[in-house]
C-alpha cells in the first residue's frame, strides 16, 4: 500500500536520509516485537511479530506537507528512527499527483476546532472530535425529541416522541359512538373509503359495518392520518388496523373487534379509513351512493364523518381494480373515547397577609435584625416601601444574617 502512495521501503537511503531503519540492509542487534512499521523489512530479521501495523506517524495539526505537523507512533526499542517521515512522503506524493489533475482536492478545511463550533441538536450534544469533525453523542434521556416517550413526557407535552394518549375503557360499552346510516335499499360493495375530522381529542376504538347478505369472508380495515385523496392506490400510505374472517347473517351489523393499536385523532385534524370486505364473494358491504364526495354527512360534538368513495380493491395498491366516481357513504358506526386533557388544574394561591408600614417596622425591630432595618430605611428613602403589600415580599430579607 505504501508503494501505491509513493513511499519506498524504510531502509531506502535514496528516499529517507537518514534511513528510518536498516533492516533491509543490516539487521540491528535487537529487533523487539512491534518495533518496526509495515514499510520495513524487519520481518526478515525477527519475524512478523516485529511489525506494528502502522506507517509510523499520526497527523496532529498544521501543514500536512511537513513532518512537524505529525507525531511518531510509539514503537518498541530503537530500531525505527522518526517514522512519521513516511506519512509525510506519502502525503506529498499524493498531493503532487492530485494538484496537477484536481487542484484543491486535498485542501481540507476543518469543520471545528472546539465543541462550540458544533451546534447541538434536539436532545443530542454535538462535540468536536480529535479529527476536527462534529459528532453527535447519544440522545439524552428524559428529553422531548429523543424519540422515546420517557420521564415526565405525555401525549400532550411531547407528541413527537410517540407518547400515546390514555385509552378510555370501552369494554363495558361506556364509550360514545356516531352512526352514519343503515340503509334498507341501497348498494353493496367491496371497498369504502371515508375520513373523519375530530372536534375533540379522541381515540377511535372500533368500527361496525353493515352488510346485507349472509355468508363468510374477510374484512380489512386500514387507516392513515389526513385525507385519503391521492392515496387510494398507495399501499405505503396506509396502516392495517384489522384483518379477520367472519360469518354474518343477512342485513347484519358487524361490530369488529376493538383495535389493538391506538388511533389517536387530535382535535382539528382528520383521519381516513379504508374498509374492505370479501363477505359472500364481495359486494356485500352496504354504502349509500349518489352523494357529494368530501361533504359532512353527520356530526356530533366530538366528530364529523364525511362522504367518501367506494371501489373494488380489497387492499390499497391492489392491481386490476378501481374506484367508483361520485360520492359514497360508509354505512356503519364508529366507537371512540374522549382523551382527557393532561393540563394540571390551576393552583389557587394561598391568602396573603397585608401589613401596614408600622406593622412592618415593628416586625423588623422585634427581630433585632439591624441589616434588614437598614434595608428598610433605604427602601423608604427610595419610596419603594409603600409598594410592598404582604409579608411574602419580606421573606427574602428575613433570611439574611442577623447582626
């Protein structure tokens, strides 16, 4: 490798004067282990154990073309003489070659000299390394922005760390619902897509879909934040929340199992669902057609449900299927839980004790605190004292050393 970068062997007196070592011409009396460099012939004197895997020098700072900018790698014994010259020789060779072809290629501007040259990032300290480059340390614990929901963080104080909101217990049927409609003479299809917009912070816990024909098959539920428009065929945009096989009777309300993941929809934001069914060979999930897409069909104080669209794709990204034109309404029920705010209740301040000027003077004198008395007089001189309205304003003064 050293030859490729322009260095001869370390016993070459035409390149190194004086030579770095003499092993290629005369073996020294003693050649300890790790006493020579990889450009040496000392392995012929004392075996490969005598070779340290280094060229001999380490760059420290300054002009890379001169030996004074390098330090010698510590080696055993006295076989090797000023081996850092090998590094200088190689650098200057490469420098000469590149300057004639790619001028400035080796002009490296250090990114930093001290830690303050490296701006810190969220939850990570940026330090300047010995190689004059900035390097981020491991993220700090209990810091909003480190990607871990830890410490005192919660879903409101640090949503960027993935803190989940508390789930309401819907197992006893105590969670609210919102129903679109259960039409008695409408259409059946394979796919419904629709969005909801939250008015309150809420977690959607379950969907109920309406079917009209008895049979068995699969139902899938996918979801994504925001509007589904533009993502109808983009599988990467959707997260699967449920997939299972079920059997139903005719004109049934199918309450799917509650979602195992958290579908949190903050107030003012939207969430879209992609619901598909292959029950009885498909075309069995009820929807209402002839409506205007992206209009609110129903709402309550917590949520709005919009008219969406239908199609024939079982999953986002399927080929050989498509979407209907015109608005289509999902027939079903959404169950959800309201997420309580984690904002602490305001603290009611305790009563204050109002003191007259005379009361304060009596208090100061009775405590025999000369220093405070002088402070009091000073305050009087500056007309600040009349603004003190309570005993709390005097507490910092009362903690000073008595005279």
